[in-house]
């Protein structure tokens, strides 16, 4: 039987039947923003889409989840000095996330997973989740794919792990994204305040936050070592992400 998990390819009657069988929906969410000279602007939403589709395929025999069309725009004002970036305002993004979730819950989807591919979407997602709490007849979850595999990532990638870096380039490459191999560059990122780390999820403390434009910390748009990227590393990370994402789907399916 054909694995029809794409909501966009289903008729309304097929969706009606599906909800009786499985009430789980996945929403891939990313961004359209610069990813340095070697990766296209689609990278974040490409990766999120791949993880959502592949996990739906993997759980198909037990759970016939659906995957909505990808939300391909995110919150990326800090990348706007690089061409090709398209950003939503945070309010638009959180409203869009909530509107998609409300629509799904109105039809009977009771478990919704946002599969996020862009760190900058974090605040908009959190705001949407808080706004929906108590108002939506569904439980909405959100996963940042890299947070499913930080242990594997720490073992094999060259830090900093931030943007169009070793980690992201490896994963995108393995998942089939277009990579301009000989355009890959290494740029560790400039420090904004000496002694305090630039964004890097694996760096030891002290960590501080501030708002900044990507132009302040990188000339190429890369923060990390994209020449270290390999498809093999991407497979190790992607396999861990998929194993844990499908385990999570299995777990909430029981609830
Ligand atoms: Zn990215």
C-alpha cells in the first residue's frame, strides 16, 4: 500500500478517514535564509521537511501520521543583510503556527508535532504554544531536530555548532540538499564581547545573549567549519534524530 502521509496530496474524505485511524499530525517548520556560499536558502526548511517525511515513513506500519505542507518562512531578521533571506515578523510567525494548529485540532488531530529546523524560530514557537495552552483541543509539541542528537553531534562535529557549520552542512548534504562543495568555507565567528562565547550550543560557559546582525559575526554567512562536513557524519546525526523522533511519535501515540 502506498504510504500516503502528505496532507497536501489527500482529499478531505481521505483526511476524515485517516483521523479515525491516527490523530497525529507533523508540521515541518524552517526558514528561508542565507546559509553561506555553499548551501541554498532553503536549508532549514529542507532539513525539517526531510525529517518529518522520513519519520512518517518509518512509523507508517504502526501509525499513519500525516505531515502538513512545510512552513518555509521563519524568523530571520538577523540574516537580512544577506540576499535571498525572507523573514516573517515574530508575531506573524507565531500566529501562523497557532492558526495551523487550530485548524488541525478543529478536524480532530489531537497530537501535533512541530518539527523545527531553525533556531531563530524558538521564541515564536514558545509564544504560539503558550497562546494555545488551554484554548486548543490538542497537545502541541515542538522539537528542534538538533536537540534530539546533541550527544552524537558533540562526539563528531567540529565546533562551533551554529550556522551552515559542520553539523548543518553534513546533515543537509546527507539528506540530499544541494551543496556547492568547493564553495564551502570555515569561519569560526567573531566574538562580540571578549571572553564571552558567540552562539555555539556546545561551547562551555560563560554564555550571554544579545541581539545582533549576522554581519557582525560573519562575513561569509557561515559560523562554523563547513569544510569539515561529510555525508557520513550527516548520516550518523540524521539516524540518531530519526530514531528519537520516531520513538517520540511512538510514545505519544500511546497517550
Ligand atoms: Zn540553518
